[in-house]
């Protein structure tokens, strides 16, 4: 295990390799997955179709967060209107009932949508550990191409199977170029 | 590699006229990284002048009161509400393009979605101003929100005007979040290309440390899908609620069940028209021909034909119901709209909204840039007059003694003109400093983006543009 770095030596974050096309990175991801790596990632300028199964990662939890936010918002919206109209200020306006619940649909729906939107963006950021302005991959000059036309695989030293020479060889065999060992 | 597949009618048209990811990055980053063309500065100066005019006139209104406008009983809503409905309607195409077309996997939307989302946000800002300044006592505008106060008075949740407060503020916030979320990967592209320290610093903060991770993309795409799924009913609800402002009141000519769908169709209609107007200008000024293709414009024109026909149908149905209902007040309201003192407004409305989009049945017209440019402008004029015609129905209300001829004052007119300054200022800033097209999404729809591209030439070339994300 390379993790046993002495205090004078910088800690290794992992290994970064570049691939020439979505097809190459897709095939390489399958190889890394089949080797049993868990703490690794693919970096691409756009979401590659089917890469999650090629990487062997499970389904996103976003749906649950959104569902919970939607109910919270809708429940909050309706409760507010009900409390105001029935308890806080029970006034007959325009001959309408004290609890005209069909009239409460718009302000039940809108907070539901509003909360879901916040749930989506905040949930997405929290699940992804963002915002995180510093990351070891940013140390690589070459890595900036991930947002243009570069495709990368990074394997982290935290992974149980990580071994500098073996992991490097795996990425080389999978067709990786510009392989770099990154410090944390 | 450039594939020219447009000539073959059996194949899908290419969405992007290049096969190179780097070229896409270059084309879309160029406007933000080079000095703006002279036209940009001229337009910015004009926009800023109009913006200051608007701010000045709003100040004058606050100082003097709503008497500086032409509104009076019975026409108490006047231009302020016309402008509100018009601007918010324009905003609707943005969400429609981003959300509904996304759900239907209409991948040609990538060329126009960023653009129209930006337009939505700025249009909703312009819209939001009018009801706020129309209340008269601006210093108590916070009363529209359910805030605890020492008077123990709460807003009336039975009123469509309050629903509007929630609908419009939700719409603005959700549109902004949706837009920003789409921008995150593209801001990362700009960050990684930045050459100066300040530029890199600012972009790095707004890109939130995005590193294109597949694990991140997974959550991101799911969140984007859910946002699209909730924005779809949202966009339909917002203009429905706007139409409730009219339809829930017991006023002949307003109290009709056709209003919500008719308003939504009209909103999408006018929104598409303005997106296209702006897109045609920007495409020309910034040279985006390779990513904004005739195919996209043609599709937008078909949308305008569809929604324009829906609007025309709604006009016809309103007249039919006015006659068929046998209600003399309803009948009078519509006869008076079409043939009364404001016949000219009705005439402009019908000729711009019903007749002009019908020209889009012809492919040659759908693909002629000057003609489509003129038609989009006509549609926007027509849609403004549609709202004018509706609001002005009040000029001949239940008491003939109070009938009158409503006229706007110079303050009404120039405040409206001034909102173009607000819109223009923000839009020009967007064009100059942010990615005008969704870089990551445009790359995603290229055939080369498919992970199986190149494995089997025939399969990859034909499915690349149609496969899911």
C-alpha cells in the first residue's frame, strides 16, 4: 500500500490517465470496474451515455430528495393557507367558505415546485460534495481538457486495490495516455 | 470530420455542423473571450439609456402616485397589466424549450435552450416590475407576502392576485435555478480556458469546482430531469394562474373557462417569437451558424404555426361562445372588442397573431431569415395587443355613465419602452459574459459523443444523434 507516506513526502492522491475518445474511456472504465476498484472516477466534458453501468455505480438518490422536498413544500403551502384562513383570520371574503380548499390548490402546488427545485440543486451539490474549489485533479495541467475534449479516468489512492505500479499498468493497458501520479 | 447528411431525407438532420468537440468549445467560448463587436457597445448604450429612463419614470410614479398613468375606473389595470402579462408570456417559451422539449427528448433544443432560459429570467424580471409598481402604495408591498405583523392581518388566499404572487415568484426562482444548474459545467469550461487570474477566480467560484466526474454527472442529470419534470407543470400553471386574474372575476369577456389554455398557448407563441428574434440577431452578430442551424429555426417556426393556430382557434371560440351563450353582456363585450371603439386593436391582434403565422405553412417562408424575422416581430406586437384587447374590455363596463376611452399617458408608454432597456442590458451582459449555448449539451448530441461511435460505422452514425443522453 502506497498510503504509508512519511511526513516529508507529499501524500499521493491517485493516478490520472487520459483517453482519446468516449469509446476508449468507456471500454477502459469497464476494465477498471472489472478489476474491482471502487474509489475512482471518469471525467468527461458531457455525460457519457451508459457510463454509470460501465463503471458499476448504482442509481442516483436524487429522486428521493426531490420527492421529500415536493411533499414538504406542498404540505407547508397548504398548512399555511389553512392556518391563516381557519385559525388566524377566519373572515368571510366574497361569500366564500372559511376553508375553500380548491382555492388553495395554486399555493399548495407552487411551494411544492419551489421546494423541489431547491431540493434538486442543493441535493445535487450535497451528493456530489460540491462546491469544492480545490481538488487534487486540478493540479494536473492536462486535466483542464476535461471540460473541452478530454476524457479521463482517475483512480484514488484511498482505494483498497490501489498500487502505484499496478494501477498505472492497468490504465496503460487500457489505452491511457499522459498518465500522471497526483499529489494530494 | 463533417458529415453532410442534410441532403438525404431518410436521415436525421445533423444538429451540429462539426464533429469536433474542441471546435464546439471554441465557437461557443469565442464571444466571451474576445472583444465585443461594435454593435454590442451601441446596443448596450441604447439599453442603458432606456434602463435609466425606466428607473427615472418609476421614481416619478412613486413620487406622484399612479395618477401619472392613464388608468382610472373602470379601466383600473391599463398598460401595467398588459405589459405584465406580455412579458411573463414571453418568458414561457424559455421553460417550454428547456423543460418540455427536454422531456420529449427533442435534442435540437440544445441550440436554443440556454438562450431562451436567459430570456425567461430577464422577461420575468421585466414582468415582475409592473404589478409591484401598480399597487400605488409601494412602501407596503410586503403585505402581499404572508408575514406575521402587529396588525394580525394576513393575505387573502382566496384571491387569484395572491396566487399570482406565489406563481410568479416561484417561476422566477425555479427558472433561475434551472438556468444556473445548466451553466455549471459550461462555467467550468470557461474557467479552464481562462487566461487572466481575475477571470479564473470569478469563474472558479461560480463553477463550484465542477470536474466532470461521471458520479457527479449522474446526480446532475437526474436532478436536471426532475427540474425539467417539475418545470413543465409549473410553466403551465403560471400562465393559467395569470389568466385566473381575469377568469375568476365576474366580468363579461373575462369570466371564461377557455382562458387558462388560451393564455398558455399565447404565452408559448409569443415566447418562441421573441427567442427567434433574439437568436437571429445573435446568430448573425456572433456567427453561430454551425450550431444554430436552419433546422432549428424551421422547427421553431413550426411551433409558432401550431401555437398561433391554437390562439386563432381560441379567438374564434370566444366569439362563438359569446354568440351561442345568448348572454347579452357576454355578447356585447365581444362585439365591442371587435367592432367598438377599440376595433383597431382587435384588428392588429387578429392580423398579427392569426394571419401572419399561417405563412409558416410554406417551407420557403419557414426557411427565409428576413421573412421569419419580420413575422416574429409581428407576433410580438400582436400578442401585446391581445392583452390590450382583453384588459380594455373594461372601458365599457356595467354602468354606461362610466364608459370612457382609455388612453395611456407618456409615462405609461415610456415606462414600457424602458423595460426593453432592462431586458436588453441583462441580455447583452449574458451574451458577452456567459456561454450562449449549452456547451456540454451540444457536445452530448453529437454523433461522436456516443460511447459506441466508431465501433460500427453504420449504427453509430445513425443512432448517435437520436440516442438518449
